[in-house]
């Protein structure tokens, strides 16, 4: 794969790259509508494929938060066209890596030495490359190591990237008023945390210790003495990324075993630790040779405050969902309904969230759930399409919900999709034994 020697970090440089991408997408639409005049039966598959290709090509060299957005979108298979999911999924662990000279320069700056003097062996070529950093294989004193190196300038460009994205997001989601700032601040804060490898090292060690008793779940060992704010060294564990495993696995017993470990890991974090690994995409999990789940990235940890946790999970209870008074109270507690809403908005959003939560919380309604159920995911996708086409929704004030929804909902969407890929059938209450 071609390597890159420089990442655009200035606001003007990055904006111009996005503008070029916009022109390409515009050209794709012109070509599509021109063809459609000749062939009215033409569908949007080729348009989606071209747009996905051009947008991904524009983002992959920017890296950082711009590429992170693509990574986040690739997790939402129920709403994104498949062409975008396929292309954006590459951002999870397969993008153009940094060149060897730039890698050596990063080591010298942040650890004071070149890699060849720190490790017994060090591969100059990246094994995997994603949105914020890339991974190299190394060894020291007979131990194989994975060394994650952050791309230069990623942290410095986050605020300017979000400033570029903000006007589009406001229009797309019809967000109004000064309250919108809380959502963008939440995203900015989490992205900045992901660029702090000292924080990730601390979180990785803590979560590994807290969750090591969960069956069929593994964590790498971490090496603080070979880590810094931009470099993270951990044990190398052989295995396949989860998406690579699910692409060929036909053994339902293995899928159930791994899926159960994944579910228990997330429920233990959510219900006991009150914090959660909020970046559940396939690039952050390996499957080892014994079919254990290996969690390898803890850059994005979301704290779950009690004032959000309690009403959020009360809304997963069918008795609350189907009690109009209780349901209404929880919607206000979670800022889904606002005190300045009109009667029309109250009626509309109450029904919308009743329909949404009745479906989305089904895995919590019993002791067992089959994530291989295509009907469940088909209904989620159909609901997403309905929302996209709903002209009334576009007229409503889009400022809905606590800022904590952003990463908690993202966590559950990602978790559900991983479990669906595994075709896992899980016992939804097993995690409780680990808390006891």
C-alpha cells in the first residue's frame, strides 16, 4: 500500500481537500441525472459507489477526526447505503500508512530515541492503519509487541475539522439554537481524549484489570515504559479482526461463544462500572486461535452518569414504555421532550420515541435474544428510512436528548451490529454473575 509523507494539518489545507471532494461528488450527481434521463430505470447503486469512493479518497489522507466520522458512519449499517458501509469500513484498520521516515521522526520526538534503539526488532511497515493511528509489529526480550503510533497533527486539527462539519450537521439534523453547542462539545472532547495515549494507557490497564474475570475475553498487556502521549506499546496477540472472522465463520457455536463474551463485556461495563468502551467497531476486536474475544483499543471510554443511566435503562423496560405517564416523565428526564415544545412537537416526538424504543430495546425484554434475527435489523433499517423521508421531522427542532445519547446510542448501534455479524444468540442476564 502506498505510504504518505505528510498529513494536511492547517485549516485552509484541510478545507480545500474537502471542497475538492465536494466538487467530485457534485460531478457524480450530474453524471447520474444525465444517465437517468436516457435510462429512467437506472438505480442509485453506481452513484452511491462513486460517491463513497470519492468521499473516502478525500478523507483517508486527512486522517484524524475527518476519517473518524467515516469510521463512525460505517458502523450504522441500518441507515447508510451498503456501498458507503463497504468503503468506509476500510477506515477501521486499512488506510494509507505513514512513511518510515515520518514514523522514525515521531519516535524521536516523543520517546527521545529511534525505534531500532528501543526494540530488538521493529517493522518499518505498518501492519494496520486507521483514522487516528497505525500499528507496527516489534519485539523485545523475546516478546512480540504491537506499537501504535499517532498521526502527526491529528489533535491540532480536531477543532477546525468540526468547525467545517458543523454547518452541514446543523442543516442535516435541523439543530437549532445555542443548545446545539453541547453536542459538538461532547464530540470534540471525546475525540481529543482519543488523541491522548497517556489517557488511553491508563484506561486500557484499568479496564483490563476490571474485566479480566469475564469468560472468553482477553486483553493485551501494556508497557508504560515504551509508551508516551503519541506512542502506545502493548502485547502482540495473533488473531483476526472481528469482521475478518465473521466473513468466513459458519460455526454457530463459535459465534454464540464470542457474542456472549462481547455482550457480557458491554453489560458489565454499563451496569457495574458505569463507563463503557464507546467505539465498538470490528477493528477494535480480534478473535484469537482459541476463539476468544480480544479487546485491543480503549481510546474512547464514555462515563455514564447516574442521572442519565437510570432513566435510560428504565426506558428499556416494557412496563415503562407502555405506561404513558411514566414514559412521558422519562422523556423529559432525558431531554427528549423539552419544556419549550409545542403541543404538536410533544405529540409527535412522544409517538416517534415510543415506536423507536419499543423496537430498539427488544434485546432487554427477556432472558435471551437472537441477534441473527434479520427481521429485527430489517425493522430498524425500515424505521431509519421512514425517518429519512419524514418531511414533518425535518421541520421540528432537532435538539433532542441529553448529550450523553451521542456516544451511548453509538455504543449500542455498534454492539448490535457486531452481534448481528456474529449471528450470536446470547443470554442477556449472564453478565449479572460477574457483578455478584
